[in-house]
C-alpha cells in the first residue's frame, strides 16, 4: 500500500514547480512594483501639495512651517528643525519640533553651519544620512554629549540648496536606528530643494516689499508722485504719493482721462493745455514742464513734471507716463531772491527819495512772498507813522491804504512791540487771532478780523544803533504761513531798506552841506571882489604917481610884482565865484554876435608877455572873421584858460592856434602845444572839478580852469576835447555851433 502511494517527481513535476515559482516571483515583483508605484504616487501627491502650500507661503516663517509639517508627516521623524543660513555662515532657527530644551537652545543660538554640516571631500555640501548614533559620532565627534542625549536613533542633515547658494539646513531625527531607502532620500531632498526655492522667493519678496515700502515712503516724504495716462482706455492712474501731494487720500487711484486737469492752476492751465494735447498727439518724445497745482485745501504747490510718451502697436502715442516732484520750496527760495533783487533795484533808483520807493517795495513783498505788507517809519516825536501798505487782493489793498492815516494799534501790535524792543516779532496762527491786544479801536479790530492773518512777521529797520521803523509781513489763507526762511529774507530786506534810508539821509545832509559851501563861496567871492578892486585901483594910482615923480627904481619893480599877484588873486576869486554860480545854477549867458577870430586875436595879444616869459613861439592861423551867437565874456574866459595852459605846460616849445569852419557849419578852434603831454589815465578826469593831470607842486593852480571852460562850452551847446601823449604835447579842440543852443547852466546841479 505504501509502495503504491510512493511516487517519484519527474521532469514534468519539476517544470510545474518552476512555473509556480516563476509566477509567484512575478506576483511578488508586481506587488513590489505596485507598492513602489503607490509610494511614488503618494510622494508625488505630497510634493504637489507641498508645492501648492509653498506657493502661498510669502515669508520665511510660513515656508519653515510648511516644510516642518510635511516632513514630520511624510518621514516619520520625531525631531525636525529648519534653520536659515545667514551671510556670515551662522544659522538661525526658523522652526524646531521634538528636540529637548537643551538641544533646541543649542540650535537657536546661531551656531556655525559647519558644526552641523561637515563639508564633503572636495568642498561639496551634500546631505548626511546617519543610520545610527555611531555613524553620526564618526562624523561629528565634538557633538557626542548632545548626540547621546538625543538617543541611538538615526539622523539626517539635509542642506536647503537653492539656485545660487545654500539657504539653510533641515535636521531630522528618528528614535531607532534605520536604513534610508534611495527613494526616501530623494523624496526628502526634493522637499528640501523646494523649500530652498521657496525661501529664496520669500527673501526676494521681502526685499521687494521692503524696497517698495522705502520707495513709497521716499516718494511721499520727498513729495514725488508718479502718473500714467492710458489713451487707449481713457484712464489716468495716480499713485499714493501724487494724491498726497494733491491733498487727497494717499492711495493709488484710477480716474477718467482729464481728471487731473481740475487740480491745475487756472493761469497755468491756459498755457499748458495746448502743450498737453500736443504731447498726446505728437510722436513719442520726452518732456519736462513746471506749473502750479491747487490742492484740495486751496493751497498752491509748484511741481516739476517729467515724463515720456510711448507708442502703441500702430505707432501712435498710446501712453504717457512720468513723475511729478514738489518744487515749491525751490520756487519760494527763488521768489525770496527775486524780491531782494527787485527791491534793491527800486531802492537804488530812488537814492534821494527812498520813502517814495517804499510803496513799490511793499507791493513787491505782497506779490512775491506774503499776502500783505505794512511799512512804518519813526516820526520826529518818537512814534510810528504808517507810510504805506499793500495787499494781494485789490479790494483789501484799497481798504488798507484808506486806513493809513487812522491809528488803532494796540500795545500788543507786533509792529509796536518790534519798534519798542528793536527785535524781530513773529506771530503764528493762534497768536494772530488775539486781536484785542493788537488793536485799540473797533474799526481797526474789524479790519484785522477781516484780514484773518495766519502769520505775522515784524522786522525792525535799524541803522547806527537807531530804529528807523518797522516792516511787517502777514499771510492769510490759502497762502502758506511764514517760516524761518522768510524771517531771514525779511531781515535782509529790512537791512537793505535801512541802508537806503540812511544813505538818503546822508545824501540830503551832503547836499545841504554843498549848498552851504557854495553859498559861502558865492558870498565870500563877492566880498573879496570889493577890497581887490580897491587894491588894484590903489596900485594904479601909486604907479601913476611914481611915473609923475620920475622915481623908476626898486619901488617900481616891487609894485609891478604886487600888481601881478593881485591880478592872479583876482583870477582865483573869479574862478571860485564861477564855480559857486555853476553849483547853484546861477551862471547865465548873455548871447550876442561875436567874432571868434577877433576874440582869439585879442586874447593872444593880451597874453603876449606870458608866452614871451614861457619862451613859447606862437603861431596863429585864423580866418578873417568867424562869427556866431555866443557869450563874448565867457568865451574869452575859455580862450584865456586854454592859452594859459598851453604856455604853462608847453614852456620852451612852440604853441599853435588855429580856427575855422567844419563841414557841418560848426566853428572850431584848436590850441596845440608840444610840451609835457598828459598821461592816458588822467584824460577822463581832466575836466573835473579840482582835478589836475600834473603835480600842483611844480605847476600850481586849483584845477578849476578846464572845469569852468567845459561847463561854459556845454552851455553854449558845444564841446571841448583833448588829445595827448606823454612827452608829445596836448591838443585842445573847441567846437561851437554858430546858432543859439539851449542854455544848460541855468538850474543845472553840480557834477
């Protein structure tokens, strides 16, 4: 029976067993492949979920939270730490899970990255996978105490390698030793790489956000806004900074095309409107404009707008984009400077009558930097008198001027306080509304309330330790209030007005002194003429008595010397008298028919002895007659001066006298000497009062002859010129119109 049951396996049985084994192996392979496929599918799904979560993470903390959560769930690790790597090579903990307190403190203490991630041979920074404690200690022997406290389990250090550098580290720990499958390693490294990329994006986003915020703050703080006009959609976009500049809420806005024009100043809109339309129609170009904006609160701001027009697909202008910068401060500084320049010009043109220039100065102040301006000067009794006032608005300007003669200033009025103390008085908006102490009459109080000043500035006019008056500036809404720069400008303006007032006073004092001097010279000259005339008569009588007595000795010679000195003194007195008459405008001309040729011959004949003593050969070339309507006495005075100078400065050399008619019918006379000549730098001042071209020590004289001659010739409508070179003599040319010319001496002030 047993033998019947026994059988031996043959080839067929062996083949069947092999087929069963092959099919079992194939089933196992399929099961493994299915398991791996399921695992790969699960890891892929988790990577996709991580990618989606990281795409929503905009900060480092959010990225670290996603990574720690996903790694914790996917790897089975009981310890997870995400560390960021700083630029100095130290770490910064972003997320720490499952570590004991001492280990967590160790990780958050900015440890060097090299203490956690030892470089691979060749400097490569790759992940470290430690299946047990012993493997970890072999690489990090210095961290033995910490590693043993964490237990004998496996651990891993995975670098978060981004596109350019390592962004941080991912630390993992398991409670038991284990082996790491290649797929697990690849999955965790893929998670780390995605995390590194997310950290890079978060850093870039944070940097961009920070820079954007800094730019926005800079634009708002610097009053620079950007704009864009979309001509295709009919929209204009203004950023928050530009809206802040306009006094609107500081947010980005979109508005219909042309909405911005409502904020442009009406005076500038009329000029800039065509330019704006041209930019929208012309070929793409860059442009720059300066104009005023009217804020929502009514304030006016100057802006500089620069931009560029951009073409669309059809080549026509489709967009205009640019920026606007607030240049109000620059414009205000330019206005202050222009005010000082204009005020200086006005004051310089009215040197003698500065008080008449003050209304124009006040108008300049009101037009440039303030709403209104008041000028007060000190009266003789020590009080303030209102000189002028100006306001930007014509109605209020007329009201201010009508109130010039009325009082009403109270003891707290800034002008009175400034005048009393001699110091600047500045009132801000709250102080300006206290009108009770600033006015002492109902009329003045009503005017002050109607003006509604928001700031008042009073600056003293001081000179030589005295307060000459006060300049007061005030502003009212919507104009800006006065600031420190306006105080400096007002002080400079007050200084210039004070200097002008002091110069005018000195000028009037000098004019009075000159008038007194001229009057004294006139009186003294007249008084001196009487004794000189008597002295000349006595000399003549003595000479005649000597001739009758036949006493021709030493007495006659001394008498002749005395007569010459008296004649010289008489000439000097005559010159002083002429100068005083010229200064006072009292030298009149008596015109008559005069023969210049005969007048010259007579003068030459009288001066023959002078030329003989000077050893000057005289050559005279004169026409037979040369007549015209002139003053014979004054013209003779001119001829004598010219001939005397020729004999004095041309001593020992020939002197020539010529005369004739010019092509235009004008009479001319020329006196030429070949003496010492005149230096070029002395020629322009030769005809000035008390001016001399040579030393009076060697040639004497008072320097009045040519001055008087020039003024007489000018009065006759003619001219006198000189041409000279040093060492080659001088030529004086006299030109006179033969017809009567308007008299210029009567009423002419001294030059």
